[in-house]
């Protein structure tokens, strides 16, 4: 196997995580790491999440690791970093939307080139190479109208920690456009993978708008909440 990184021909590949193992450590704490995927709900076989040993060499995985590290830090410090320009809107004015945006694109890209069952449904088609070229270069996310990222931050009524679970990318449609959705570190991340433009009402919340904005969403009113409940019931079963 040859590394999938841009212009890389290295054949010595490593265990590259689809979602950085730092998020697995954050979730696991002193107990087993838990992952949630469309047809696979329960304890992860790998203690720090799904990895693929056939996609990246150490150097290319390390390049993407810069984005992983930044995203993990931002997720952990969200409460101190964000402001609320409106009651249902958050802003991260001092944070780097480029680094976070490339983290998002790198998760989708790694999922798309992997054959792991948890991400088998992620197929980027003609956009796969465009995302690869962007994350391995200095190209700005603002120059990728085909891949626009919309962020939401979970809030809760109960005592479930939304940052204590993550979801692998799944495909869905919103406003008639093709999107992928995944959740990590308390964020719900929705990325348009479609050449058609976002509707005007969503455009200001795209990371490519020039602002680092998002909206709050109540976890209990999402489909992810039922998956979390099902997982908890399964772990309580004898």
C-alpha cells in the first residue's frame, strides 16, 4: 500500500485514526472508550477509536495531527473562548477557523479513503482529491465552495456530557444539498459536500464566511440523543 498523502510515495504506513485518538482519551477517562456509528453502537474494539493501517505514513499523519491537536484544544477550552453575540449564537473571535476547518475536512477525507466499517458510507467522489489538496497545502478553506462547514454546539437539559461521545460521519441532505454530519468534543459538525451554494440563511454560519460562528442546539432534540440513550442501555445490560 502507498500513502494517500499529497505527492507521497511512502509505503511504510502507520495506524492512522479516523478521529484523533486524543478525543478517545478525553472520552475514556478511567473507563473504556465508547464510540457510536450508524450500525455499530457500543464499546470500541480499539481503546482509542477506529484506525486504519492502510492509508497514511507517519509524516503525512503528522501533518494532519496539527489540525487534530488544535481542534482538541479548542473543544476543551470552548467555555472560556466563546462569546454569545445572540442568545442562540456563539462566536469564537480569537480562534483559528482555518485550522479547525482543516481538521473537519481531514476527518472526512480520512473517512473517505478508509475501508473501515464505521465509515464505509463516506464517499466524497470527485471532491476527495480537492479536500486532500487543501489539507496538505496552504490553500484556504475559503477557496472550497464545494465544502462548507456549519457548526453547532450541544446544550443539555439533563446530566449527559455531550463531549463524552463522538459520532463518525454519516451522509444526509439539508436544504436539498448533500451533507456529512459528525460530532466530536461537544460540537455537531455539518459539512456540505456539494457544488451548489448554501442558502442565504445558512451562509453567514459557514466557516468560509470569514467569521467563526455557530448556533447552540439542544442535545435532547437531536437524533444523536436517542443513539446515546440506546448505547447507555446496552452498557447497563447484564
